[in-house]
């Protein structure tokens, strides 16, 4: 049902090369919680040739396909991705130390911690032709080994779960989650299907 891609998890995602063309505006809109890259960060990632052109979620970030849905009559895989966020070192860090003297926002980039994440969002169509969300979970960590441990456990879950049956169960219990607001719906489904108390486990990006 699901087939893993050959995406690799990089143990030390780092930007260590300087960029040569930038303006103050490039350093605005730094994402302190997730993986979104402002324009300055995008320039550093492109200099390092990191894969930031996958427009999976229409976001500018290092995101790569993780699993593909190979066959199903009623499941829809909205997205299933692995994400990286880089730390900054060497020539890049030296440059950012200089830049922050006139562009204070550069200090955010300088103090970015490496981070890893995965994001799984599965939808389905019921017998009446109505679409609904089955499960949407996100996990990220600043600890590489902890991330790998969680990733391996979730990969096993993806491979061993009968997701068509899971979709039927979620549809059958919609009276229990349909009226919940916002992320409470996601949390209900994650607890019901995979025993996660909440659907999103995230870490801050700054040191």
C-alpha cells in the first residue's frame, strides 16, 4: 500500500559557506518554530545545494517525499515528507556575525539549531463520496538519535497498519470528532489510531 522512497536523513545538516548577494529584506520573517526558510536562508541552502525546490506543501523548506501511496481505492495521501533544518558554522557563521551588526535579524539564522522532522497526512473517501481526514501528525526534534528512533517506529506503523480499515473506523466515529475545534480533531484521531496524546510534537528552532 505504501512504498518508502530513498530519501536519506542527514545526520548533520549544516550551512558553512557564505552567500554573496543579499539585502536586509532577505532576513525578515524567520520561522522560529518550523522549517520554513526566509529568503536569506534559501540562499544559504542553495549555496550548499540542499533540495529545497520540492513544492510539496507550497512552502520554501528542505522537504522530501518519504512514502508514496501505491494502490488504494479510497485513500488519498495528501503528503508524507521528511524535513531538515540546518545549523550554521564556519564561513557562513562568520559572515552572519558580521551581518548582524547592521541587520539584527541575521542573529536568528546564526543561532538556528539543526532540526529533523516528519509529516504524515492521510485522507480518504467514504462510500457516499465524501472526503475526510484520517490522520495528520507531525513530529520534529533537535536530537538526531531521538528523531531516528521515532522515525523508525512510525515507518513500522505505516507499513503494518491496515489504513483502509483505519479510515473506515474514523468515518464510523465521526460523531465523536466532527464537532471538535481545530487541532482537537487531529489529537482525537492520533489518540484513537496510534495512541499519540497529541498530533504534533515540535521543537523550537533557536539555540
